[in-house]
């Protein structure tokens, strides 16, 4: 379903909260594909470490952003306590 830019809707946040619902958007895939990718991402079968290309201290966050934007990095992990 396409949603017009700037379109608003009312949500019953009480219902969402007490029924443990998740609200998420996606682009370029259907809801079944999104669900499958989420299940894979949290499963033990998915080796997320393989996608980490750089590990940097938090002080180098701008370098991490630049590496990602340039395509040199896939995923950058930032360590907050490293110098």
C-alpha cells in the first residue's frame, strides 16, 4: 500500500503498547520478506560478524560515517570507551 508523503493517521498507542505490537516501515519488499529478514537477523544462523568491516573508537565516528558513505565499509562498530 502506498502512502502519500506527509499523510498522517491516528493510532491507538494504548492498544499498541498493551498488545506488544511493533510498527515499522519498509521500502522495496513486502511484509513477508521483512518478517523473514527480521527472523534471520535474530537467529543463530545469521553470522553478523561477517558484515563488520571496521571497528573504530567512538571518537572516530565521522571516519566511520565517511567509510560507509564511500562504500569502503559495510558495517562499522564503534566502541564508546576506546580512545
